[in-house]
């Protein structure tokens, strides 16, 4: 019998998290005005589904490869864990500046910084990719899903 490794255990933990998240999502109140738009459960439901699918894939890959319990993670080498930890700090900072600076400004600061922090050095990619993603996200939320995002802060201009 093949032994499970850390990826298997992490995948199982995330599947339990997804089960708990689905239970919480199912308890969200619908409220008034969601008959013609996407309700409050849509975005968390999509994200939870993606996490569950990726967790199942992680478990399957781990078991398929037959990794032993003694195999080490390639992430533990070098400064990769430090860069990931700094990226998590950046995401926490993003959540703190999101409301006061608005969606567009906070995203224009955080996304290129995150890409640079994770190793992207090509200027065209650091500038163009965030502009496209932020633009698509803004249009998707405001025009397609009819979700109001925090605007540009009036005290800055």
C-alpha cells in the first residue's frame, strides 16, 4: 500500500475546510433584490468549488505518484517559503487598504507588487497583466454581476 505524504494531508484538510465553507454558504440570507442578480452565495461558492477541485487533484496526484512519507517538499528549499510568507503579508495589507483606497487604486498597487515579489521581472508583464486583470475584474463585478466596488477615494484628488 502506498504511503501518503504531506500533500495528501493538506488536501484532506482543505476538503474539510470546503465542507465547512459550503455549510456556512448555505446559511447566507438571500435578502431583497437578488431575484435578478447573482446572490451573495455565488462568489464564495465558486471559490469553494475551485478549492475543493484543486484539493482533490492534489490528493489524487499525491497518491498516484506513490510518494513516501519521507519525501521532502520542494517548497522548503531556498527562500520560496519566505517569498510566500511575504506574499501573504501583502494580501493582508491589500485587505486593509482596499476600503480606504478603493478597488482600482489598491489593486493597482498590490497586484504588480505581488508579481514582482514572486519573481516576475519583465516590465511589460508587471504592468500589462495587472491592468488587464483589474479591468476585467472591475467590468465583471460592476457591469456583469452588478456589484458595487469601493470607488476612488475623493480625499486623494
